[in-house]
């Protein structure tokens, strides 16, 4: 595509799994006028940004790839960051979408022009316009920093796991890890062997299941064997999802978590500190076979408290405990519930997405938002779960996206009705009421400021795929037909 093209049919913002997948599928559906704008210098999304030691997928590798581009070469059952990033780059090359990528272009503002029927984007590279705008910025994007007095005055290196400072050698140093979620569970075992001491500050104990990670034999990397493994892993994930929708079964699964903890940690005091007080599945499910053994080592110290202050080189826990350290690793995750561009995307009445979501994030099928014509969200509100692969969810959305873009070939704009959006979200919230996500007795990033669960899908992945596989134009309002059927069907019309 001509590098000077500024007006296209579809602009995708973000070049991680969602953005690259969208570009490939739209190309396959015949959309030629397409651009992908990526603010960083290369593609990869979260797998480009997270390069901390031990970073790996917590979903089985065979489920963490596009179904149309299965990787027969995963070296491990749970692939590492470098391998996943390489897969994404190779797939973009393989499917020929690198020519529509514009890396180093930061989208600063997007405004819907009702008269023109186009989105106008202000970027670091000037203005772009498009009939449809796809936000593929992902929920694991903006690192969340703890609000700890004095942290900014710490005399040594301080960095977030998502912005790992590879110039810092932790060998022989005393290291504090603030947080006990997914990244901490991976990074602590990866650094403890070379650190003189590791102090882990845990605000909330997490449930952990064993992680059956192993080198994948070559015989399982291709053909029928690969498909059988994929089907088996999908079945396991769906079984866990079923338990999360029926809390009494989640408590049975929790027995496995207790046994894992008991066998891995012999010290009763440490085991008690690591035992959660909520039902398994209430928070994101974690898996590791190395985290508990790392915590049991004599030079690794668990502080079952949040950090309340930093004074000089000391971290002070809310329970009064002190830890003198040389470096601080912040492992507190991301602003999951905040779409990066929500404050900068203006809909038909001038409101931003942030304004529209002031009382809580919601979208129709997690994809379209009333008042924002021709706008599509990928991995939007209430689509993910604690068990399913984000790639499975993404591909279901891409099917819906392609159907919607095809529909747009005959109308100038489409906007989901407020009634349809409200009815759908009421259905979602009603179904969530009995899940472990809502009844498990914890606080999590699943919930927005208004107290509603705006993250989780309350049904099976199969139901999600079926629901997104059916595009219903009657829930959208649209202007008069823009052009005749013969015009819309001629080559290049899309």
C-alpha cells in the first residue's frame, strides 16, 4: 500500500495479537483499503513490552495462536515471551500485512464526523481518516503503579515488570518484588537464584494450581497429534470455566490448590500466609510449579502485607515489617478496566468513550458502543474469563467484525441502538450474579468503580463463539443505502 495513503476504509489502532489478527482477517475478506497504526517501533503488543525474566504464557501454547496460523513449532507446553513475539512477527510476514503497518504513529485523538461519515484521527504523523475504526489496544497495556509514599525517592533502581530495565544486574542484590499476581509468580522464581535476597510483598494471597510445563516432543508438534492436543487442552479450559460458573464446583477445584500448596510448602506459618480467604476463580487463576518452592527458600522472604511507605532504601509494610533492599521490582499489573484511548475518542454527540462509560464500561457483544458509529472494540467489556484463551475470544470477534464491515459496504454508518445495548448488558449482569467471579468473596480488576463486573463473560466459550458468529443488523441504526448493490459488489468497492 502507498505509504502516503491517509484515507482508507478501515483503520486498526494497535499491532498486538488483536491488531495483526484483524488486519489478516479483513484482508482475507477482501478489504484492501486498510491501515494498522502502532505507536511503538515494532509490533507485538504485550509480548513486545513484557520482557521480564520468566515471562511466559499462562494459557497452553496450542490455544495461544490463531486457528488459521497454528504454530507447529512451540517448544514448550507454555511458550515463553520471545517465542510468542517471534510467532506474531512471523505470522504478520506470512500473511502479508506488513505493508499496511504504520509503526511509530501515536493516535492522539479520534472524532466521528457525522456529515462525512468518517472517523478523523489526529496522530503524531498527521491526520488520517477512515470509515471504520477498530481499537485493538488491549487490556494489558498501561502499567499500574502502586501509590506508595516515598517510592519515587528510593535511591536504587525501581522498574515495573512491563518496563523491565535490562541494564540492571540483580546478581548479589537484595530485591523487593511488590505484588503477588501473574507477573510476580513468574519473575520471583526467575530471579531468586542470582539475588542475594528477595522480599515479596503480598497484599492478597492468590490461588495457584500446578503448571504442567514441559518441552514439547516433536511428534506432538504437527498434524493429528497437534489437533488432538489442542482439543484436549480446550476441553480442560472449558471444564475450569464451567466450574467458575458453578461456585460449588470451583470449591472442589480449590481442593487441588490446597494440596498443591501443602505439598510445596512445608512451613506452616508460610503456608498460612499463602492461603487465600476467597474462592478459587474469584480472581484471575494463576498457575506455577516453581513459585511456592522459590518462596520456601531461606533467602526469599514473604511479607503478607502491602507496602505502606518507602524510607531511604527501606520498604515498610502496613504491618510494620521492614525490608532493606537495593532494587525494587513493581509487579502490580495493568489498568485493566481503562481503554487507553477512552478519553480521546469522541462519538456522534461529541462525548468521549470515557464520558459514555462514566457509570461503568459496557458494549454490545463487547464490540460496539451506542453513540459511536462505525467503531469496534477488540477484547472489549465482558468478553474474557478466568479460563478461556484470549485468542479464541478474539477470533470470534473478528468473525463479527468482518460481517459488520461487509454490512457497512451498503450503508454509510451503523450505530448499535441504546435499547439493544442495555438489554444485552442486563442479560450479562444477571448471568454473572451466580458465578464465582461475583460471589467468590474478593475484590478484583473484574469490577469497575460502579461495582459491576465489566470484564467477565458469564457463559461458555462455545456460546460466545456462536453469539459473535451471528451478525444481526436489526440492532443497528443506519443511514440510507449509500450505493447500489451492483456498486457495492464490484471489485475494489470494499
